[in-house]
């Protein structure tokens, strides 16, 4: 669960809530996985992972990548995710603009996904909103990759701006482009942010999340302090 999800649920079911976030498999999403060989050719790789839906903001990333290409000719955008109808639209957008080095992989299996994160120099999540929690951000961070993401509530709860990633205003292709360029041209900053992202991802291990759930059940079965303060509320805990 996340803060946006909690606020939505609270609007329908008033009560006391304890936020227990999603977890990530740190053994599966590991810095030790092997990258995709065909993309290890010296080009700077930007990775997008997600269903090809309008709210994911891929059209803004494609527009931003035009500027990235002008500044960094040896760059590539790798787009991972299903979505046949919008994929055709985005492919036409790429063709009309004459963009090179844009790769649509389509669906990628769970087993192969960590290798794509490993291949990336920067992971980009340009969603425009309606994201309750950025699990793809955690997956990328677990592999040790720096993040460029929209400054929306669901993402800002995961990424600390200037520490493990950079947040940009949603739908701002100019700022998105400049932020990607600044990170792609600063290897030491990428490494620093990637390392800090991996440390943060440790907080979201399933072992840690499971312990949080167990601790909450122990508290509910006992006499939690909020019960006296809010006797009219029933305890609710949602893990999504």
C-alpha cells in the first residue's frame, strides 16, 4: 500500500490505516545479474518498463529522447512492456520524427526483466499520474540503477530527489530531457545514486515487509495506542 492508495481507501472506508508497502525480491532483482549482450555496445541506455498506456507518459519520453539524441548521439531508448494498440501509435511517432535507436521489446518475462534493468544506464518512469506505488522504481533501484521519474505522489514516496534519483514535473518533456542528459553525462553521479538506491531497496525486501505485517498483527491483537484515541475506528491494514 502507499499514501495515495490509503487516501483513496479512506474516502470510502474511514478508519485507522497503517501503510505497509509492496516489497521487492532482492535476490531476483540483483546487481549481479547479466546484462543483455546486444545492448552492451557502448551506447547510453535509457530504460522504460511498463504497460503502454497513456498515463505511463511514454509519449513525453519519446519527445524528450529527441533532445537527448541531439546532445548524446550514442544513446538508446529501450521500451519494455505490452500494449499492442498504443505500441503502433508510438512506433509511428518514432518513424515520423526520424528517431533512431528506439527499441520496442514488447512483453518481457519476469525471469528476463532484471537483465534489462542491468543493461540500463538510467531508468526512466515518466508517468503523468494515477500511480499509487512505483514497484518498477524499486526493481530498478534493487539492481543499482539511478532513477529519473515524474514528481507524482506515488513515485515521490519511493524516490528521494537528489539522492537515489531525480524527480521532474510530469508532462514536462523539456525538463525530462535535460534531466536525462545531466545524468547520462555524469557517470559518478549515476554510480552514487545507483548505490544509494540499492541501499534503499533493502528496506523493501520481502523479509522486511513480512516482518512489518507480523508486527502489525501483534499490535492489533494487543492494545494499540490508537484504540483509546479513536475508539470508533476499526483497524484496517491493506498491502497491495
